[in-house]
């Protein structure tokens, strides 16, 4: 039986859900691919790092971090605790695939870009759930992966495991993407809906936080930075836009009032934070994120809360839309899991 060794950089909500999915499907992977997938390194910010070339005890690592079930919140010393830093793990640990799941740095994409470059330099494959590298350095990383003959996948970076990049690559062959649009930020979706329903802003924020929709500091969502990073990632991959998030014409929902929403409703419209990218005549791509009035009869108007949508217009297939309905963390994990299966298929 063959082996595929993974180094997991970041082992938070997404990393742990991916770890559980891997354990649950261990036998099926062996049966299907005649390969045992081993996790040989795990890096975290504050819970310790684990490195073991023969495979880490994943069950144990998950139990250690499961504080609700009596775990300490830190890895216990079973001989795999390592003093290697995250970057040193990328550059030195024994693995075949680096899986980048550290927090997004929305301003630069670093250090995740360097982690992936560290893997490519060594001829290792990389998968990222972190959209920073795709938003800030996609073309460089794509070219480097090609030059090194390694695989590079990133399905989870936009709409979790929903096939957006896979769909376009595998089922829209030769079709040229001319426009991409979407509703990609659940926080702003939630706030706009609740405002329309008559809720008070402070109350919305409080409930949103309690439900896990809204971050302690929601500015990145409300001011459209998160949406800008997502549309940049989509445009870089689907339209080879070669842009960075600071080139997106961005306006958040911070100035939208209940009166704006009511006036739009009177005209049969709803306001959504719409992400859009379109090819200009000179070949470049114009990207925007802005609150937009959408006709109530439009499919986009019914995209609420954590549901999101991407519409892809091509020269050969016109407009195709993909909707992700109320994802949970398992759908994030599935994006990474599916990418690992692609690596197994491509070997
Ligand atoms: N959650 C989602 O629904 C979702 C969906 C799509 C994409 N993503 C992306 O996936 C990535 C992970 O998301 P998440 O929800 O799992 O975040 P999370 O729960 O905050 O976990 C982040 C993990 O990264 C670790 N970390 C922080 N700094 C690190 C460093 N310098 N080196 C190594 N590890 C480090 C954290 O360790 P400590 O806990 O010790 O700080 C934690 O294990 C992010 O880039 C996110 O944008 C998430």
C-alpha cells in the first residue's frame, strides 16, 4: 500500500473538521486509492506543533484540543511535539502535501504565501483553504507549481467545498469566462435581511455574534474587505485577472440605512452586497464590491444568511450559477478533503 503524507498548517475549526473527515473515511480512501493518508505534521499558533514522519495520532491530537470533552487545549507530549516553527515545518518536515489552513491575512496574504512557496521549492504539492495566497499571489504560485510539476488546489477558498473552481475547470472546457458575480459574504447578507425585517442594528449585531455569523470585529465583513478578497480570488483563477484585493472598487454596507432598504423595497428591490468582475475591452478585468439594488424576482434576491451564490458567464455557456445552501464547517472540510482526493488521483 502507498502512503500520502500531509502537513497541516493550522488546526482550528477547519483543520479539525478536516481531520475528523479524514479519520471517518480512512478505510474508504485505502479501498479506493490503495493509499494510506498520514498526517505527519500539524502546526498551530499557540497549541504546540507536532511532527512525526510515521504519522501523528490524529485521534489523540483532536482529543487534546477538544476542551468541551476534557482536552487541555494544547497537544500533549506523545513524542511528536516539535520545536520547529510553521515555516520550518513547510521547509523541513517530511510530507507530500502541504495543507494551508492558517488565519487569513487580508492585507498581504502572508505568511501563507511563503508557506506554499516553501512547499513548492521542495517539489511538494499544496492545498489552501486560506484565500490570502489566491487573492494576493495566485499567478505566481500557479506558475511556480507548474514549473515544479506539483499540484496546487484551492477549492475551499471561495464557498467552501462547493465546486466553483472544479466546475469551471472540468465542465466548462474552452468556455472563456467574461463575467463573474456573486453574493459571498454572510455577515452583510444577514445584517441587510434583518434590517429589512425591522430589527434594530445593535440587536442584529448581538444576535449575529451569538449565532456565530458576526465576528467580534465585523469591519472586515461590513466594509467589504472579505468580499473583495473573495471576488479577487475568483477573478484571478477564472479570468486570469492578475489583480490584488486593493484593486477592487470597494464599498461596504456601513452607510446603508433602513430608509434605503425600505425605498428599495417599495420599488420591488432588495439591497445585497454584490461582488462582480467583468472583462474590459482592453482585456483587463474590472472588479467591484458594492451594495446593489436587485430585483425581487432575480434569483440573487433569494440568497439569504449564510447561503451564497456565484454566477459565471462564459462565451459558450452563457450564465451558470452555483448556490451553496447554509454551509457548516463540514462543507469547509470537504473542500480540503476533495482537494486531497484530487492529489491522490493525479499521482
Ligand atoms: N471556517 C470556515 O468556514 C472557512 C471557510 C473557508 C475558508 N476558511 C479559511 O480556512 C483557514 C482556517 O480557518 P479556521 O476557521 O479553521 O480558522 P481558526 O479556527 O481560527 O483556526 C486557525 C488555525 O491556525 C492556527 N494558527 C494561527 N497562526 C498560526 C501560525 N502562524 N502557524 C500555524 N498555525 C497558526 C491557529 O492556532 P491557534 O488556535 O493556536 O491560534 C488555528 O489552529 C482560514 O484562512 C480561513 O479563512 C475557513
